[in-house]
């Protein structure tokens, strides 16, 4: 059985006594029924991890004695995924699965055909970040993606650095498939990928992205739900380059 | 708005009047509130599709007049995915997403570390097939994977044809990553892939698969849930070759 894993604040993870956040301490005590002396693993969601021994666990919180902190090298290329904003269950699935797939940053995009509005912004963002944190503890990956609030397509296009490799998954792309574009991504330090919402990008949106340097391509053979396209693309970039 | 899509029996899809299965007819009438004259799309889950006009829809069933049936070419390579049997929510997710990802056949494998037992076999199999059918109607893909009942590792290894390319995703594989194995799959007509259950394959199981011609490799950078590994691998084989 692997060690029980807890998520601590990024600033908190250093050699010495590390405080367990209140929620994590309550979970350790009430659900996992751990006691001082238990060996545990701590992660900070930003690539640092440590093993340690629980030294205190009571109603007021908990603490873990850590000897050494290990830093995981970030995966390459850095991967920024920009999915069209989807309905809540699909965005929830993305928050979890894109964490496992070691996506570095998620930037939901507001598009013409997106069904949901960007309301409840702060609460939704906190929900996605909480789900990503839970996924991190379950899957044992070293870092959670940074999830940004939904932004307009123009804002996202402007944020992509000139030197990044840029992909647009566009279902009306007639010529180029993803497999043709992939070899050009080998060696890229950073990849940005735009994926449409359930109804796809409009031709105007696709043209706007292409004008900003995004290479339009499509996934052949099948018609994917928008969230599946995001997962498949993240898998391809993480594991096929 | 795209055409309403209905799933009919494979044998039923031909030019002329095609009967709507009772469940599909009831859905068309009570939920979608369609009436004779409506244009609809029919798929048979085995690669055939047709557009037609609803000619009859009442309590006893429905019928669609079809002019021409179109056959979608199967994607290449043929992809047979053999995931270790997972708990119900994960298997449900796989039934849906592997349909979208145009996997041809799913063969759940009974492994030493698999949590669930292969009980409730027939009911579970029917549930996965129903979910795959629903996914097909939603995503508009042409065919659903054939989902077989769970079988032992030995049975699955024996079923893989000698000429198929064979992959084993093994988390304790120390040397070879998936990206190193991929170039060797280009041009393969058929790919079989074994993916472990939540706890992974035992070393004995991995050795057994390697002895049967499966090439052991791993997904670097991160630690995936078993179902995410299946989705990522299907995406890589469908879109990166």
C-alpha cells in the first residue's frame, strides 16, 4: 500500500516541521484515522514532494516532520491547453484528467458557440482547482495545472508567446491532420493548443487564431466530444513526441 | 442543428423502409417530439449510416424511408484495447470515451491486482454496450467498439494474432517509453494494447505478456489513473501515427 498523500501550501514544504492544512488534518484524523508516528507523503502541487512522519494530529490541526524535499523536473514541452468553455460536468472531468496528463496550464476560452456563460467565475475556478488538487493526491503526480479564469479568444491569442508552437484543433479543417503537424513539434519548449467548444469554432474564430500563428489541424477517423478532444490531444503531446 | 440520430439493428439498415427499434421510436416520439416528415439520420454501429425521412411514428413503433446507405471506411490501424478490469464508474467512462476514440474492440482483462470481480457479467456487458451505443449517437461516430466479456490474461494473450503489433503499458518498465515504440507501429494493420488495472500488472503478468510478443513500455512524466492511461493510449494510436 502506498503512503498516504497530503497537499500542503507551496511555501510550506521545506525540511523541518511542516503544518498540515486544516482540511487535510481533519481528513487524516477522521477519515483515514491516522495517528502520530504514521509515515506520510506531502506534495505541494508545484513539483515538490517529501516523505515524513506525522508528529502531531489533533482537533487544532497537524504537523509532519520532513527530512528532505525532492523537486520533480517539469515535463517537456510545457503544455498550455485552451479548451472552449464547456458545461460543468465536462469541465470537472477536464480538471481531473488534465492534472493526470501533466498539463501545465489550462486557459478556458469564451467562444461564440460555447454553451455556458462565464458566470459564477470565482466559485467555478475554485471548484476546478479543488478537483485538480484531489486528482493530484490520488494519482501521485507532482504538480497541478494552473487553471486560469475563462478569457476571450482575443485575450488568449495575445497571451501566447511568439516562440511557442501553436495548434488549433478545428473540425472543419479539410487538409491537415494532427499526425502531420506533430513532427514539427518535436523539440518545442512550449506548446499551446486551442480546442473548440461542443459546437466548434466559427470560421471567423479559426481565421483569427490562424492569423495569430496557430496551425489548424484536425483529428481524423471520428467525431470527439469536446472534452475527449482535449484529453486525446494532451495525451498525444505528452506521450507521442 | 444537426439531424436527430437513431441507432438501428445492423441487419436493418438498407435502402427502403427501415424499422426504428421500439426504444428509439419511443424516444423520438415522447422526448424529441418528432412527427412523420422529419429528416433523421440512422446509424447501425457497424460503420453504416443513412439519412432518411420519418414515415411513421406511433405507439406501436416507427419507420424511416432511406434512399442510400453510406459505409464509412474503418479507421486504420484496427485497435484492440485490453484494459485491466476496473470499477464500474471507470469502465463506464471507458465504454463512452473509447467509442469516441474509434477503438475497434475492448477486451477487459482479469488480472491479479484488479479490484472488481467479473461478477454480474452479462448485465455489466449489456450496460457497457448500451453506453457505447448512446455515445455513438451523441458523437456521430460510425461504429461502436465490440466489447467482449472479461477474460483471463492467458486467454487475451492467446487471442492476439501473431501479425498484430503488441504493446504492454507497464508502469515498472524502466527503459522504454511509448514514444520510442511508436515509430515501429507505423504501417501496422492491427495494434493490440494491454493496460494494467489500478494497481498495475504484477512482474509475472508483465513477463507473461512479453513472452507472448507484447513490447513493454511506459508513459513518462506522470502517474495516470488506469482509465486515463487507456484513453491517452487510444488517442496516441488514433492520432499520432
